[in-house]
């Protein structure tokens, strides 16, 4: 299996020693955010060096509940002292320290290897989603890194979807477009994540070599309190489909949200209504169960 020591260069370039692997001291008081952040910085370095992360997976269904069409890989970290640290907390710190590149490459490699295991078990093909960071996109050889991982894991490029948040694309637009085109030439799918919360220009959107728009879950959360939220969701779905893009709705949690998105003919649905993110073992069971259940209603009713 792939482990983090494969990336010593990433650690040394960011000033982190590969020696001294004793567990970092945890802060005695948890009321100091600064102490907690400094501890997380040290603990992340150890986790990267020794492979302290895991992946959870969340399924995606087609809009009409006929087929399971995708699975998104989500990185998780359980620290020996702090327990489960939310990605929203440790990912920004990993970005600040430069460790996010090594973490991202581990996620991609591990997710691809797991996909091949599922394929060998007879699970039908689906699209595997993996999130990218800004620092990964900024690497001049990132497309080559992806190509090597695809080759080493024997992952079919057409079954991999790399996801970039809308805000990251516009940090360095021309460079990002170039990287996305390099990735497109590898045969992988590309998605804009959290769409609708950034600063996309429609004139730029048509130039991006992407296949998928993922509607930010905040729009679904606003459905009950903001009357215009439904109009925005419908507009994004229509826009994406007119541009011949697949539109994914994230954060589907209720039956009323499901029915609305189905009435708007959203292409793909993802959220806690179908399943929370699952561990590798539970996702394996879920996939085999869904293969036998055949439909969304059967899968949810009996899982």
C-alpha cells in the first residue's frame, strides 16, 4: 500500500524534518486556539510522515434514483490526542504549512487503489471524485504526477473526476486553465466544486475544460428560508445543462429537497439523505448492497 514516506521531498521543501518521530506534546488546555493550532501543525507533520490519515467515501446517485453513478473520496484524520479533527480545521493548516500537497497526492493514490479493489470485486464502474488543493494546481508537474499515479494504480482515467472549488480557479485563472487542459488530455473528468459561491464569469465558464458543476450545498440549506434559493438552483441546473455539463447537487438531506431536485431534472444527487460518508469497509458493503438493490428506494429502504 502507498504510504506517506514516498513524499520526503515535499516535507523537506517545506522545512519539516523527517527525523524525531516521537509524538508531539498535546496542549494541556484546549481553550487556547493558538496552542491547538501549533499542536496540529506538529501532529500533521507526524501524520504525513507515518501515514495517519484515512479515506471516507460518499455515494452519488443519478437524479432519478436508477443507478449509483459516483463516489467522492474524503480525507479524514484522527489524531491520538485530539481525536477526530474536522477537515475544515486541519486542511487550512495543511495548506498554510505546505503539507497539503503530500496529503492530496496520498488521497489520490489511495482512492485509485481502492477503486481498483472494488472493480476486482465485481462492482460496476462509477466515477471516483477526488478534491484538489490550490498548491497541487500550482505545481508545474502536477499533471505528470496524476499521470504517474494513474499508471501505477492502473486506474482508468475516464473513471476519475478531479474536483476544484470555484474560488481556487480564479486565484490564477490562466495558469489553472492550462493545468486543467493538461489534465483533460490525460482523459480524466474535471469538476467545479461549490459552484455559485465564487466569482465565476460566464464568459470564462465556457472556456474551462470541465465536465461537471457541483452546486454548493448552501443553496439547498437556504430553500426553507429564502424563496429565491429555488430559482438560483434551477438557474444553475439549466445553465450547466445548456453548456452540456453534468450538474451535481450536494447536501441533499430531506425528501422534499430530493423531490425538488428531481422535478428540476438535476443530473446527480449527493448527501446525507442517501448516506453519510462511509469508511472503506462500510462503503464496500454499501456498493455491493446497491448493486443488488438496483434502485435508490430499495437501497435506502433496506440498507
